[in-house]
C-alpha cells in the first residue's frame, strides 16, 4: 500500500476539512511532546492519508490521484454540506474517467478519479 503524506499547518482546519467535510475518520495521532508538530492518519474506507505539521514532510500544493468508486454519490454527499470554502464539480477526463478535484486548506489537491473499467 502507498500512503501519501500531506503537509498541513493548522490542526483544527485540517480536522474541519478532512473529518467534517470529506468524512474521513482519525485513526491515530502522534506528537513527540505537547508543543511538537502533530502527525496523524485519517481514512475513509480503504483510502488512507497521513497529515503532518512537520517541516520536512511533504510540500504544500501536492496532488494525489485517488481511484474512487461511487464518485457521484460522494459528490452528492459533499454538495449537501455546503462547505463555504469548497464546491467541487465532476469533470470527464480525456482518459474517459470522472474526476472531482478537491483542494484542502493548505493547497493540497485530492483528485478523486473513477474509471469506467
């Protein structure tokens, strides 16, 4: 399994976005000490992401292509939430898939892709 590490800068904003909006769950969190940066794992079904406040972990503005079944249903779930910072659409791609781009508060792009296959 490959697990992307995405850089975050604000724990509360990350939780609002990934848990509150995208409906991920927090699997675990780690800090070396109370005032240290946080590193955590979030997941939604089989999709697992690591989020890190550590300086050397990831580059803001990274993109992750995620194969996702049931994209239209997931899109409808997000639409109902009326999240004020994001309102993604679904586009057809040149490779004949459906794709929904979602940008987190730190500039990371999650490209949810559903192939016809």
